[in-house]
C-alpha cells in the first residue's frame, strides 16, 4: 500500500455533521503558485500552477468594492475566509474548507468520542441539514431521528451559513430542539434532544440461532477492526459458526482502513479496494492477506440507503470476491476519496482527489450497491429515506447538487434505496444465510465451504 496510514488516513465519514468521505492526509505544495502574465490567458488556464493576473485583479476589485460600499463593515479576515470557501463552492459537495474547530472535531470523532447528538449529516444548498443516518444508541437515535429527515431549524432559528452544524455540538446535558421535515409527515415538527458525550460502540454481536451469528457495525472507527475480531471470536466460543449476518444498515462510513481490516478478516486472498485519481498520492490498492476468521462459513451482508462509503467498500469487497451475498436495499453511492490539506493556521482544505473501486473494477459513485436480494420496508410505499424538496430528491449521492458523475449514473431503472429499520430485514438476511449454508454443504459435505453467488 503506497500511502502512509495514520489515524486521519483514508476516512470515509465525519460523524457529527459532515458528509461521508474517504480522507487522506497530504502536504501542501512546497512552491507557491505562479502568477501568469495577463497576455497569455490560454497558457494560464492550462497550467495548473499558474494564477491568471487578470483574475487576481478582478478579485481585488471586488474585495475593495465590498470593503468600501457594503452596507455594514466587513473585516478582512471574514472576506478572505469567504473567498477561500468560494473556491470550493462549485466543486463537488464533499470538497470544503475546515476551520480549526472542524479539524479538531474530526480527530475526536474518528476515535468515537465527542460531544453532540450523534448524527451524520449533509448540508443542503438552502443550508438545511439532511440526515444521512443517526448513530446507534445516541441521543439522535433514541429521539427517533431517521435517515432522510431534514433539519430546517435549530432552537427555533434558521441554520446560518456561518454556524452550519456547529450548534448541534455542546455540553453534555444541554438541550437542543430540532425542527424536522419528514417524508410522509403532514407538517414540520420539533424534537428536543439532550446532548451527550458520544462514545460509539461501533460493533455489537449476538447469536440469532445456534450456529448463526449476527454482528452489527454502526460506524468504522479506530478500534472497529479489533472489536470485530473480539466479537466474532466471542460468538465462536461454543464452536465455529455455520454462518454470519453482517449488518451495515445506516452505517455512514468512517475510517476506510477499519473497513479494509474487517474485509481482510473474512478473506483469504483477493483485492479489497483501490483508489484512482490524478496525482500519485491518490493511487492506492488494498489486498487481503491469508486467514479467514470464519474459516469460510457463509456471510450475508445487510445494507440499506443509509449505508455509505466505508460500508459500501466492505460490502463490495466481500461480494466481488464471492465471499458474501448482499441483502437489503440500494446503498447511498458515495464512491469518492477526499484529501485533507492542512494549513499553517490550523485550518485545512478537504478536497476530492480520487474515486474508489471495488475488486471487480466497478465504481459505485452515484449508483451505490444494488443487493443480490432486495428487501422492502415493512410499511411499504415510497422509499422511507427520500425527502422531496422543490421537486428534487435529496438522500443519495446521485441527488446531491454538484456531485461527481458516476460511471453507471443515469442507467435505466435507477431508484433510490430504502431505509430498513427493525428486525424484519435481519430475519430476511437469516433466511438467505441458511440457504447459503445449505448450498455450501451440498457442494462440500461436512464443511461450511465458501459462499458463492
């Protein structure tokens, strides 16, 4: 693996209020950009390290106009911050500017401990906040916040461009009221939550039936891979499992390395994921090492519309290697990698630099993973993960304004996935797991065998 890995390396989601992403650290360029002469605009446009002088002049003219003529005084720092954010505004929705507080918050959340309500969000062009997924056993989940909910106000106030998601964080024990627009609800309603220190137990397990295990991964954190190993070993204390249901529903992602390690625990060989971009630092490939913790026992992966990024990487890796069947609903479709460029003042720039590909060479950007076996919500009707706003559906990567176009985007038959709550999807996954066990036994009597699609 050519990339140096660290805590902040290859991350797919920021849990407390930024869109799901894959992240890697990268240094800033050693040399400053060259200012191109104004009489050579074509050369300036085609040379990535050149800044056209005429554009700098235009920027300075607008800067001075705002300083001198705007109805209220505007500080230099505020204008410069706005200009920097504006550089990223028309790129894809996952490229953004981080101030120091956001950068520090990322480090906290990657370890699974921070102060807030426990929800993964995507800010919309109108400043409202779309819930990608609540995190298990957090104030948001306990209050009934669902994937697809749209937060339109915080404590009765519209969400400001400056504060964004920051008001969701706060001292444990403090209250916050969210105004929610929910698909199917006749009108907006308020939900009051109590902030807490979010310590996410990202892995839980239990036996569904003797010999049939269940592992739930709610997010990918620093300790997720180690916790997964412990939980699988615990399930097998009374004997090897006949099969395993791996539940990734509404898992917004997290550290990609953690997802790669979980995949490696279930694979003897084969590619897990690769990333491709314009620069060498964006190129990486992760392959499995020998050793399958389940000794080939069949696996069924359960996903839904809230499964994003690292969880999609894991599901794609296991399916493409014929190691698991995927059950549930079409996933979110977040298939891009972001690089965090640290700045000397403690701020940073998060920039989309690559796409990731499953072992079959497929990019899931804006298309997601379509399960082998589709499960519908018990309530039926239209997808529970979809919020309609101004005629536009906002829940999947494909419907985010300015998203990177996917290789398979626009194909006939595309429909967003459903959010699958409750135990019914687990029962459906167990049915498929038993079928896989029976098939494996028939193919190799006396052994669970490898899962085949």
